[in-house]
C-alpha cells in the first residue's frame, strides 16, 4: 500500500517540467490520496534533505510556466557527490545518505524526472533496492528509449520562430543568415526547425559538412534568383576535415577570450568564400525557456499521470516512455546510456532533401 | 511516365495547406522535373478550368502562411455542382467536364487536398478512372484513417493560448470563464486544449453534459478556495436532456436574430444556478487561421512529399496518412466517410480525469 | 515622514496591474524603506481588513503575468457597499470603517489603482481627508486625464493578432469576417487594432453605422477583385436608426436565452443583404488577459514609480498620468468622470480613411 | 499638380517598412489618384532604373509582414556609388543619373524611407533641387528629430520575449543569463527591453561599466536569496577601463576566427570572478525581423500617410516625425546627422534604478 511518494527534477531546464510535477501531484494527491514530498534542486535536495510537502494549491497555475518550481541542479550525482570545503573539492558517494533520507520520510517510491544523468543514478538507486520510477527529460529528444520527450517541440517552436523572423530580413536584404541551435550530439532541433522554417541548409552533428558544398548551395540559389539563404546549424555540427576550434583556447593570445561557436566559424568561412554578408544568431538558453507548447504540456501530463499509475501498479525500476501514440514503460536498466541520433537515411532527411534542403554533404 | 500533375485545395481553411502545396510543388518540380498545374478555389477551378502553372518561385515564403494560395471553396461537389442562373439554383453533374479538363491539360495525376467532402469526390473520380492521390485535411482531427491531420495542433495552440489568457483574469476576478471552440461532431480540440490549458471542465459532443454536474464542480472548487473555473466547450456539446436551441429560430420574436452558441447557453444556465458572473469567448474562425505551428508544418511537408512519391510509384486512388510516427497510405475507398470521435474510455480522457478535469457527466 | 503605505487594485482586469504593484513595492521598500500593505480584492479588502504585508520576494516574477496578485472586485463602492444577509441585499456607507482601518494600520497614504469607479471613490476618500494617490486603469483607454493607460496596447495586440489570423482565411475562402472587440462607450481598441490589422470596415460607438454603407463597401471591394472583407466592431457600436436588441430579452420565446452581441447582429444583416457567408469571432475577456506587451510593462512601471514619488513629495489627492511622453500628475478632482471618446475628426480617423477604411457612415 | 511619385526603402531591415509602403501607395493611389513607382533595393534601383509600377493589389496583405517588398541595400550612396569592374572597386558620383531617371519617369516627388545614411542622401538630393520627402527608419530609435521610429517597439518586444524565456530557466537553475541586443551607439533597445523584462543589470553604450559593480550586484542578489541574475547588454556597451576586443583580430592565433561579442566577454569575466555558470544569447538580426507589433504598424501607417500629405501640400525637403503624440514634419537639413542617445539622467534611467536595476556604474 502506497501512502507517500517523493519527486525531484534534475538536469538542464526543459519546458514541461512543471506540467509533469502538476500531473504527479494532482494524480497522487487527488486520485489516490497519497502524500507527495518534493525535493529541491535535483539530487542535491535529496542528499541534503531539503524538501517541501506539497499541497494541491502548490501546483495551481504552473502548467504553462517554464522552469521548475522545485529547482534543479546540473551535475549532482549522489554516487559521486561534489563537496567543497575550505576551497578543496572532494567527491564522495552519498547514496546511502539518500537511502536513509527516503526511509526516514517513509517514502514508498521516488519519481525521478531528468535526463540521462539523472536516470542513470535512478537505475543505480534501483539496483540498491530503492523503489523508483523515472520520467525522461531531454530538450534534444536524443533518448533512445522513447519516441519523443517533452520540451523538444517547444525548443523547435522557438527555433522555427527565429527562422521565420530571419527569413523576411534575409530576403529583403540579400543576406546569408545563420541560426545556431542546440544539439551537441544529436541534430533533432536543427532538423525539425529547419524543415518547419524552410531552411536552405541544415548542418547536423550526424552529417559532417563540407564548406564548399554550402557555398555551392548558396550560389545555386543565387542563379535561381534567390539572393538569400538561411542556414540552421546545430552547435555540435563539424566539418568533414577535422575539428573546429570553438572554445576558449586561443593560444598565444595576450588575453584568451570566449570565441563564438560553430555558427560564427561558418559565417567567417562563407564570407571569405563568397563575399556575401553573413549574420549569426545564437539562440542559446532561449530554447530551454518559455511557455511550453500544448504538445509538450499534454505529453508532460501523460508522463506525470503514467508515472503515478506505474507506482500504483507496483511497477518499480521503470521509466515512462512514448512509443507511437501510446504511453508505455521500459526498464531503467534498458533505457539509460543510449543516445538516439538522427538516422541519416531516415524519412525526415529524405523529406528535407525532397523539398530542396542541403546538408552540406 | 509522369510528366504533369495537378493540385487543388478544397473545404474549410486549415493552417498547413500552403505547406502541403509547397512540398508538392518542390518535390514534383525540383526532384522529378514534372510540371504542376494548380486549380483555383477547390473543385470550382477544376470545373471552370481556372488554373495557374506553378513555377518554383510561387511557393517561396508560403510555408509559414495561413490560408491557401490556390484559394478554396466550401461546398462545390463536381458530381452535384451548384449552378445559379437568373436567380434560379440548379444542381448538375459536371464530373465529365472535369475528366475532360484533366485530359486536355494532359495531367497524369491529380493531388486532391481536402476534407471528407473533397476526398469523397476524389474517390468518385477514382471510380471513374481518374488517377488521383488524396491528402487529408480536417482541423477537427476527426478522420478515422489517419492518426493526426495538419492544422489541428495549430487550432489547439490557438485555443490553449486563449485559456492561458483567460486564466489569470478568472483567478484575479473570481469568475467563471467559458471558451467555446470548434468541434461539431468530435471534441478533439476541446479535449487537447482543455488538458493543455488546465481547464476545470471540458464539454464534448461525445459526452452529453448535465448542468448540475458542472455547477457541482464549480462549488467543489470554491470549497477548496479556488474561486474561479475555466470551462472549455466544443460547439457541438449538448445537454443530456434534449437539444439546445442555438440557432436563429426564435419563434414569435418580432425580429428573429442570431443567437449565441452553446457557450452562451451554458453561461446563462450557470449564472442562473450559481449567481457567479460568467463570461464567454467564442474563438470561431480564429482557430482556422494564422501561422501553422512547426508540428503542422512538418506534417504538411511530409504529406506533400509523400503524395508525390505515391504518384511516382504509380499508387493511385490512395490517400496519404499518418500511423504512429510513420507516413503510410490507405485506399480512398476505405478512408472516406468514417468519423473518428473521442473514445470516452480512452487514455486522454483518463489522463484528464486523473488531473481533476470534469466532463459534466 | 512616510513609513508605511497601502495599495489595492480595483475594477476589471487589465494587463499591467502586477507590473504597477511590483514598481510600487520595489520603489517603496527598496528605495525608501517604507512598509507596504496590500489589500485584497479591491475595496472589499480595505473594508474587511483583508490584507498581506509585502516582502520584496512577493513581487518577483510577476512583471510579465496577467491578472493581479492582490485580486480585484468589480463593483464594490465603500461609500455604498453591497451587503447580503439572509438573502436580503442592502447598501451601506462603510467609508468610515475604511478610514479606521487605514488609521489602525498607521498607513500614511493609500495607492489606489483602478478605473473611473475606483478613482471616484479615491476622490471621495481624499475629500474625507484620507491621503491617497491614484493610478488610472482602463483597458479601453477612455480616461480623459491621461493620454494612454496600461493594458490598452496589450488589448490592441490581442485584437490585431486575431485580425491577422482571420485575414488569410477570409482571403482564401472569400468570406466576410467580423471581429467583435471591447469598447462600450469609446472605440479605441477597435480603431487602433483595425488600423494595425488592416481592417476594411471599423465600427465605433462614436460613429453610428448604416448597414447599407457596409454592404456597399463589401461590394466595392468585390469589384476590385477583393472577394473578402474584415470588419472590426466595438461592442458598443450601434446603427444610425435606433438601437439593436443584443441582450436576453426575447419576448414570447418559450425559453429566453442570451443572444449574440452586435457582431452577430451585423453578420445576420450582411448575410441577408449579400448572401455572403459571414463569420463572427467574439474576443471577450481574452482582451483583458495574458502577458502585457513591453509598452504596457514600461508604462505600468513608470506609473508605479511615479505614484510612490508623489507620496514622497507629499502630493496627495493626485493621480499619475501620461501626457505626450512625460509622466505627470493631475488632481483626482479634475480626473474622474470624464470619458475620452474617439475624436471623429481626429488624426487617427483621417489616417484610417486615407488607407481606405470605411466607418459605416 | 502632382501626378506621379516614386518611393524606395534603404538601409538595414526594420519591421514596419511594408506598412509604410502600403500607406504611401494606398493614400497616393486611392485618395489622390497619383501613380506610384517603386524603386528596388534602395538607391541601387534609383541609380539602375530598376523599378515596378505599383497597382493597389501589390500592397494587399503586407501590413503584418517583416522585410520590404521593394528590397533594400545597405551602403549604396548615389553620391559616392560603389562600382566593381574586373575585380576593381571604384566610387563614383552618380547623383546626376538619379536626377535624370526621376525626370524621365516624370516623377513629381520621391519618398525616401531610410536611416541616417538614406536621409543624408535625401538632403543632398534636395539641395540639388530634387523634390523629396523623407520617412525616418532606425531600429535603434536613435534619431534626434523624432521621438519614436517604427520597428523599435518590435525589436523591444523580441528582446523582452527573450528575457521572459531566460527568466524561468535562470531562476530554476541558479544561472546568470546574458542577453546581447542591438544598439551600437545608443542603448534604447537594451534599456526598454531591460525594464520591460525585469532585468537586474542593463549595460548601455552611454554608461561605461565596471565589471566589479556587476559582480557586486549578483552577490547582493544572492544574499537576498535570489540565486540568479539577468543581464541585458547592448552590443556597443564597453568597460570603463579601455576597449574590449570583440572582433576577428586574435594575433598569433594559428587560425584567426570570429570572436563572440561583448556578451561573451562579460560572461567570461563573470565566470572568472564568481564561479557562477553564465550563459549567453545573441539575438542578432532576429530583432530586425518578424511581424511588426501594432504600435509600429500604426506609426508606420501614420508616417506613410503623412509623407503623401506633405507632398500634396507642396512641403518638400521635409521629413515626417513624431513629437509627443502628434505627427509633424522637420526639415531634412535639420534632421540628419544627429544621434539621440539615452539621457543618463533621464526619467527612464531613474525609473529603472527605482525598481532596482543596476547599470554597472
């Protein structure tokens, strides 16, 4: 018999986190009359026993808000927890402390909402005997065990809006516009926003680019009378011939400073090759913020309700997932550590090529 | 060997129509080097031979635009075409005329984009031997042969934004707010926007409502200290006990006028029963307009490309469809005339009930 | 020496109320180190002594939120307060009670944020010797003592977005679209959104319309090949020849129900006269909600800071106002009870006529 | 008697250009029955005689579109026109050619829409005897002769939306977020979006910043329990002690590349000083694009109509301007070359300080 559950949100920000929390709290408290404890700032709160006891009013009005009312933290792993004392950093396994905290609260199951890092710890806690249920969260939609993650469509919306805005300016002023979006290892945001926004070139981590191929595409468009081009580039895109220096290591510089990212690099290369004025927009954390789109709110709500239903059915050590149109669950053992990258021969790439998109290959 | 195809858009407006046209034209002209003829204002243009010959520039910059550059018309059925002469209306089968027009243009296949009416005529033309491919369009997402139709998520976005706006006002001013959305026979827009917007009550054509049940829900919330309620009602919602008069037939009125819809009716009933001030917003055609959300632009593009690929593969008499995450095709014979209503025991309804939504039942 | 102030928000909802509260609290507490008491639900809280003591965190994150964190109430006049006991309604002057509450809190000055009703009571309290400062609020921008009120540009944005959405549908489907917006006595929202959205006809309370003139305009556009028209109508618009029945009094009807508003009435008249399909959208309270546009947030912030500065300078009995680009103040005695309607020979009307707008006259 | 006018749009992109063109064409053709010639791509079209003859349909549906249907070019000065032949660049005075083109078209007056560069040439043409009327355009709102320019409020809206999105993420994840906006010489966009978005620090070209002052502000907020901060920085902001290297000149680097702008520089400095994770978003040309807000559409329409009225009244050599709430005109001789920077003791700066904004001074 379940009487009390705990919940936390870990990892980078993602629109829909509050919607998951709302669904967990409303279902657990309203439908099953369980108590719900929320731990603050990800695993940090679980380690430090920093928590709130939810009442139903706490989750009113948060469905459409970005961020997470519980707070999050990015890199706290209870099995290797970062401690800082007297300026000295130390890493320590505090997982037993977590087990004890959960026991002392008499929590029957923890709902752990987060990305691959959070879920890997969730699996490790399950191995230690803790009852847990996971909810997957990645803005990049790069988790292999689920078809879609919440927050992703909101990021695509933000990037697509940006392309829309750049479009009219590019056209009126005969410019090449570059939009750098998130996606270090998987190019889903670039791919979907690029198709939705009608980009001319999309550069993904999965398809190393050749700058000449991009320059040719611009020239080809010019010959068709289209004097502008829009390029969407994932932050993790890279050229065919070796890596690009995009971080802070300018050697021999008197004052090493933060360089622009891959978008700036490509802009330079295009300007050198074509003489075309080229402008760069870097969306950065804009993609993690803001009001979630309805698609993400519904998916978040389904995930949150499903996590509570899993607990009610006694199915622990699982993660909720979306397969096709159906909510299902997978074992945490099977779910973590598997990246879902863009299939370079998949339908979306073919669709994009059919409507004339170049991938720099 | 295909050399030339035709295309038209029929039925009510739907965000994403232009994105389908763009994908059809870009794929047909760019990938396959076919000619593309666009007929204006739905079947009317096909009957009257009112058309444009597309060039690739015609579809530039339309991906994010509502409406359809070809125009549409709502109720023109070539098999029973409405003619008006000297004030007299006559209906006539002009389908042979259409067959001839297609022949004279030497069109190898027609792409017919539209709702159930347009697709029923498409099937009838296929029976007559015309090579056709259908693309489904319904803002209400109520076509049984496909999981999702483009335009629907944009309508849900418009309705959800409206709920978001009403929310803060309802809360600050202790009001009951009613939002009337589209959905004459199927309540998908009300259901999904209601979940996404956090509505307290959702009224669907599929679940006849009891006004007392709504009044009870408002009272229950009041007891919890929530002095406001948001009600989303599909235009086709109806009470358990008989129909509601919402059209123009006020008998004995000296000046019969257009009455408000079901939203106004429910507002009256709630005011009478509770004394609560109740406000109504009727979204109407707002839901059919505007910039399609990325989800719809991508789906439209997939449909448009897939329609051309069907033609290239010689698979005529088919309609493109989405099943799970995959684009597929179904026979027009099987696709038309089958309404997909909300499963009142389905997952979405359960999810909604889990987070506290009432359905007036 | 000021040590403590009070604040309340009264009247209908208006985007920017929270931004005013934030500016009042931040300036009073942060700059001057005064205490701030917030009374809940307008004058009701001041009568009932229902209040919160602000701390600086209370106003964090509310700048972009609609509604008001203090709540409001629409028709509570402390000089004629509605009381209900045993089902009997009674009106009573409770203004002395308010004076006493303010004294007991040792409040040095009240900031009263609201519309003409709220400000009229403010003036009456000033006459009784209470130190008050007013901040004007009207979504309709119809207060004569200030050039612009916050919330108005947000309402115009909501209405303009609606016109944008209707436009493409109207064009693709050859429809007449009617958008009914707020404005019972002054047509500012209809006028500015109509100009911004490119409406073809704008109907204002200030210019009684002739239905034939509207029909002629639609016909004239048709002759120019423009097969659609957009009509924006203020809820207070009325025909030249007598009033329109738009409320619930359908006599002899077996079941008198709420009729549609003026928008529905005009739709009927146009359909009868032209046979054109005509669709109506009623924005209603959507216009009072949502995230305030930057213009309104800045104006609200200016008003809130200015109100505190007035108190600091000992200028009581005043209302802050905008004249040209400058914040100034006017006496409450001069400010209340004066409606600012659209000048029918003013620049905006001329501008609109120059770009082809008809006013139904 | 005027019979024909010409129009062009010059300089960088700015939301509202199409709205000005629409108003000019509608008023000139509809109200006065003049012909209107549009020259393409700014002065380039006037030099090359590349033009279209407007008909009234050309400006339908463009009111809400970014960009300019005439195209623009950034740095073409007819008095010193850039010519490139056989790879050799040459500058030549082609102003006589322009005079001849205008004569050959029998154009009675040119409407020149653009920024300080475009308007300086306008003045020079006026000195040569050409009848011209100017319409001011600067996204930065930094023209001294007018209170507000169109496009500015749209840029402020884009920047404010970005701050809103960053806010929830910053709060949930305890981050310092930096938003770099336009404004090389004048910080209006940073200032107004910073106030509207509730930024904690705003950095302007007009107020050189001290990095320690920013670090102190972040620390002060931390002490109040606010573990995040939002910094809006104009691209032209600079530190008190000397300039910042933000361009491509990394000496001794094996591969000199484009560095990030001032936003990246400040992020580095803050991370070094505080250890706080700091994220940068660079809006770039997003601010020049997109759908103009209603404020800008109305202002653009007023400017466009007023320009035609000036011509009708025979007032040449003038520029339309906004002073307070009124449209007026100023002499081009007086209008050009005068930058309007932020008054560092003005009302807006005071307002911002009152609500707790730091300026790094």
